[in-house]
C-alpha cells in the first residue's frame, strides 16, 4: 500500500491544479464571457476528475494525459469556461514527455493535439482558441522533453565520472599489487630459491659421502630432501600468487590440498623432528571441498607453528564430527611457550581465524591446560554431510 501511495509533490500538484482551474473558471465567470455556461456542481466535478489522474502521473504518464483529455471533452462541450482546463492539461502533457516511454510520447502528443483541437473548435467555433490551446500544450510537452533530456545527460555524466573514479581506483590497486609482488619476489621468493638450491646441494653432497650409511647422516639427508621438496612446492605456489598479483592468470597448479592428504603434513612434521599422532573420527577425505581445504590449512599452519615456535617433540591432531560441525584440535605436548613466541606467531593465528570465519566457523588458540599450545577450530558442515547427533 505504501509503494502505491502518490508522492507528496504529486498530491500537492493535483490539488493545486484543481484549485487553479476553479480560480480561472470563477474569474472568467465574473467577467461574464458571452456564450459560456455558468459554473455549477457538474463543472466542479469535471475539474476535479481532470486533476485526479495527476496523482499517478509518474507511474502511468500516457494514460494520465489521455484521461485528462477524455474528461475535458464533456467539459468543453457543455460550454463551461474553456481556459479552466489548461492547468491539468499542461501538467499532463509535461508528464507524458517527462516520464513516458519514448515510442509512446509522439503518439500521446498527436492524440493530445487532435483532441484539444477538436474539443475547442467543436465547443466555441473559434480556430484561434484551438491554436492557442495547442500551442500551450506543445510548450508543456517540449518542457517535459527538455527536463527529461537534461536528467538523462546528468545521469550519463554521473555514470562517466563514476566509471572514471572506478578506473582510477583499479589503476591504483593494480600499481600497489605490482609493488607488493615486486617486494615479495625480491625478498621471499629469492630466499626460498636460495634455500631450495642449498638444501638440494647439501643433500646431494651427503649422499656422495663414503659414510652416508651413518644413521645421523641418513636422517640429515632425509631432512634436507624434505626441505628441498617443501621449498620447491612453496616457491611454485608463491610464483602462482605473484602472477595473480601482476594481473595475469596463475599458472596451472596442483589442486588445493585437502584433509585426504593429511599424511603429507604428518611426514613434513616428523621430518622436522616432531612426532604427530592423528586421531580421526570419520572419513576425512569425504568432506565438502571448501571445509576440507580450510581444515587442511589450519592444521598445516598449526604444525608449522609447533615446528617453529615450540620445543615439543610430539603433537596430536584430532578430527571429529558432532553431527553439525567438524571439530579440529592441534595440541603440542611441549612446555608452555613464552609470550614472545606466541606473539611472533600472531599473523598465523589471524590467518587461521580468517579462514575459519570465511566458512562460518570459529577458531581459538592459546596455551593448553597442561602446558604446550592448543589450536581448536569448529567448522560448520552443509546439511548433506551432517551425521545424526
């Protein structure tokens, strides 16, 4: 009901058109123009009927101008003061040009001109009155067209300015992305490449030693090979990200890792000296891909933090479903970490929290009750993957 209520301006305009028409009619009646009929209740009702359609002039402009002219016909034929119809007719003609669809405006103009001409000539027999009425209606119609074209031009200019602002913002963002890509390439990518080469060379040299069967050398060789493989894979992913930052398409990479590849994380941690126990309740490789990727990244970051910031030699990864959510816990069993080391891992925690929140989940991280550090996440599962509670 509220959407169909005419705007206040249209209600005031309709009322003003009626009042002005009555004032004009009363003025002409006082002048006592020869051949014109005196005002009565019928005249006021017809003037009101001509003004009423103006309430919906924006919504139905063409029907409004036709309705005004149709009601004006009996008014003129009854010889009431002819000029009293001009306020409603002029507003209707203006609205037809201002709000009407382009193909219909010309039709409305022709109908309006013909109707006014027929009405005035049939009622008064004075061609001059017809020409004057048509002229005023044409002026109102042209004024509506002028306002319409002016508004359209303003809209075009505003759209162009908005597009220019958007292009400028996009250009600046692209420049920032290129600068960021350059900084990352010069620092991080270069460091990873050097680490990869050094680890590969060191592993190769150890493999060539006569005493390579020594247990400690074998373990060191395995660690260096693992470091080389990890740095190579990370460098490949980093270069794909740099391609995106440069505005191009990333080179085809391996599919995003998921929980079905959890063993790879376990092997990575164990190669770094951290024994990892996995406690999984349910098939982790059958989860929806979005949740599976987020869970994998959370576990990956958590184990990386254990390797970098903890003195623990073992950790536990727990996975379970409670019907509607996937529960993840990564707990290291080392001594409590000093606050400085926890703070240094802050960006990783922020990243894990963001990943969890991106799929509607939540994450908490902090010292464990019996020492060490705990990361716990809860990720919602779509209806199809939920198990009965």
